[in-house]
């Protein structure tokens, strides 16, 4: 198995907030990363060069960096181009996450050429995939990590989360580290992902989006009130 920048069995906390969310801003994400580090996280996943730079200054943990960008006419939005990936790397990310689905990319490059160009720059690549076939292909093309990040988020991979069975299949097939990410909402699910063969586990919304956590509590309490 490929030597991993992030230790086996680690929890990686995804510290991200989009512009419409209350905690948007690099100072908030740096504080969130510090809190995650205090809790024992083994790494941070971060969106945008600005947030990556702030988090790199705040904690000494490995950072999985990405850049969510919307390009008109394209569905790919996680670090869509080679130029975007290079900017994420230059900002201080130890690993760069890219969309590794089969969908067209804004710079016109095929996935294989994208990975090859980034590897020539010495960039460690995490392939965010949505299906087993995409994971196998990404590993064959040279990705250093394969993550289930996009399972359930492409039109052809719809279904309940988390996709622990996908983690199992990939871990049995691939020589590179497999990462469990997407819909992991409880500690026991993270533990199950490791049991299924995940090298490490990424958790985001269940830890770092308090508005969603609050909404879950409110919904459960309203349901209970309706039964009383």
C-alpha cells in the first residue's frame, strides 16, 4: 500500500463553509480546525486557497485541500482544473482532492492527463469518486488516494449514505489507501468504515455545520412532540 501522509485510522475533519453559511470565512475555519485538532483529529479537509492558508497557520495537521468552483456548463466543481489544483497545492495543501468522475472538465483535459500533470508537479492526489468503477480507474491512472466523497452526489450514484459497501469493495480491490467520506453522521459509522477497510475517515457536516446539527435536533423533537 502507498505510504500515506495521513496516519491510518485517523479522523479527518472537513472544515468548510460556503458563502451563504453563517461560519463562512477563513478565521472561522481556522478556529474550527483548531477545535478539531484539540479533539484528536489526524487531518483537515479544507476548501479554497484562502482557507487552506489560514488553517495551515493555525494547526500542524496534514491538510487535504480542494477548491469548489462553478464553471458554467460543467457539473464538475471540486477542483475542476489543473490550474485550480496547482493553486490549492501552492496554498499549502499536503494532498489535493479533485473530482475524479468521468464527467467533462472545464479545461478540456481527460482525467488521466489531469492526474499526470499534477503528478509531474509532485502533488499528492485524492480522487473523489462516486462509483466503484470510477475508483478503480482513478487508482489505475495514478491517484494516491481514492475517496467515496461523491457517492450519492452524481445523477448515476443516487442512494442512501454512507456508502460503506463501496468502501469495502474498493478496499478489497485497490492497493492505494481508500478513504470513507460522505454521509457519515455518527461515531459508530466512522468506526464501521475503518472495519470495512477505510484507511482514514472524513467527517464534515456532523461536526462542523452547527446549523445542520441544530436542524436535526429540532426535527427529532418536533416528531416526538407530534407523538405525545
